[in-house]
């Protein structure tokens, strides 16, 4: 959020974490899909704050 930095000096990262739930997940792909969804939602929130 430091506006004195150049665009290439501003770094951010978004992660998504999901834990396997045997009652909800039928495969490991479901876990990765949920983690991706969480990550992209976080990225969207982060971009909204920057604007």
C-alpha cells in the first residue's frame, strides 16, 4: 500500500488453502478446486483494495 513504490516494487501474493473432508470431497481434485476458488476470491479482494 506504499504509494511511493514503483509498480514493479509492489509485490503481493494470494494463497488458497483447503483441507480434505471425506464427507465433502470425492477426490483430491475437489480439494485443489476449492483451494483455487479460495485463492481467486482472495486475489479479487486484494485487487479491489488496490484500486
